[in-house]
């Protein structure tokens, strides 16, 4: 099974513009990508990166400037022709662990979906040759319908760690709380030998910390105080 990690290499994470500069968003996105790649490797599989522009990572990279739906459907068509399966794991799943990914990968259904908060699809496995994706709008419901339309057997991997994609400032608190906490051996050493999550380590170096905001856990930054 191929494991493909799409990555928006050009101006990533624009919805974090209220918290990070353009340069910081790219650095943070790179850290999350490395965490996802390391979690995939820890399952015993070798990930591939599907990027909108060249990116320097220790994994095969295919550059495809097309929108996400078209690029992933191209891969699904290639794999169907080769009679192979594909897993697609988004690059901003900073909480992903080998355990959560294995639960996704090892289900035997034709299509396996890992829904994200708000109705997105954060990861999937496609074994049915006719299944195609559509990441616009509420893609999780669209993908359920697409699986039924082609007669595919469907399963859902209901996981907090795979449901949490990091798009907005409020999501940074989840990285500080949960990043790297499921197992302390899932990634290669970072700059801090005690830290197993590159994304969490990056946020800490950038001055982010947890704060209470009207009874909810949020983040604050040293430079903002």
C-alpha cells in the first residue's frame, strides 16, 4: 500500500496568519509534515510526499501543482491501473501516532475514512479501483456517498488524533497538550532530546504556551504579552 502525504508547500497554513508570519507558517508546516512522515515510518511503511512545490524532506516527493482533489484522484487512477491500494494522510495531523495510523491502515474495507472536525476528511485508505475523492466542502459526507455509489465496503476510523488537523490559532493548544504524548519513541530525535513532537517543540521555541481564556484552554505567546 502506498502512503501519500499531500503538502501545500506554497504559502501554507494561511488561516494561521493571525498567529504566525508567513515564514513562521512555513517552518511550522514543515515541522508538522516531518511529524506525520515519522509516524507513518513507525508503522513500517514508507511515506511519499505529494507537494505543490519542491520540498526538502527525507522521502520521495512528487510535485503536482493541481488542486488537492485533482492531484489525489490522479494517484488513485494510477494505483487502480496497477491494482494497488493508496492511503492519503494530510500533512497537518500533528497529533498522529503510529497506533492511530495503524488502526486506519489495517482495516480491510474497500474505503476507510478518518473524518476531521467540521466534516473534512483527514485521512483515508482506498482499495476500490473506482473510488475517487472530492475535498471541497463537507468531504467526509461526500466520500461516504462516493463509496456507496461505486459499491465499496466502507469503514470509519474514529480517532481524536486523526480528527485534529491544525488550521487555526485555537488548534495550537491541541498540539501543546497532546503532541507526542501517546508514545515517547515515535519519531527521531529533535533539537530537544526530551521532545518527541517537532511541531510542539517548534511552538515552544516560538514562545507559545497554554493559557486559560474564558474557561477554555487557549495559547498565548511571549511576544504578545
